[in-house]
C-alpha cells in the first residue's frame, strides 16, 4: 500500500519512526519534505511566518494534495503539542479531509484530540491505531 504520512514537524521523529515501521511491513511511504532533516536536528522548526512563506513559495498544500490523490492511505501522526493531547494541526486537518473526500483510507496514530474542530475530525471517520501500526496490515507482496 502507498501511504502518505502527515503531522506537525514537531513530530518529525515520530513520523520517521512510522515510516520505518511501515516500510518494514512492505508499504511505500511518503513523508513531508525535509522531515528527516527536522528529525535529525539539521533543520530547526521555522517560525509561523517562515513556514507560511515556505508553503506558498513551494505550493506545498497543492503538492501534498497530489501525493494524497496518488496514494492508498493517509496516516496522521498526531502526538501531544502545545499542551494538547494528540494534537492535529491545520495542515494535517486539511490533508485528512483531502483523504476523506478522495475516498482514501485514513488512519490517526492516536485518539482524536479535544480541540475546537474535534467534531469535524471525527466526521472524517479515521481509523484510530492507538499507536499500533500492525492494524494497517502488511502490504501485498
């Protein structure tokens, strides 16, 4: 299965861990641009303004939409951030919604967070893994 991983760059290490596990299971995995560099500490998290400029200059929302459209599933790596358990940020919310609208399988690594848009996240009907990616199953050989 071709799986696109989404999440905040503050969860870059967890996204790289998920990529490793899924690839060992035989899946093809795509992570956001520079995830490995953030996870290793080569890149520092950008300020909100820098991040917005980077997204616009590189058309990253449209690029990631295309990757999702070409995939079988999306995995949102939602971990604690900003004092919110299992945080799902704006971009991950958009990407999860793209997956839903396109009829892709949608997985959340952890439970849906308590946020102002929790109801909308629940309406996307993600499969909650509770940290257990074996639920996804091995890719067809």
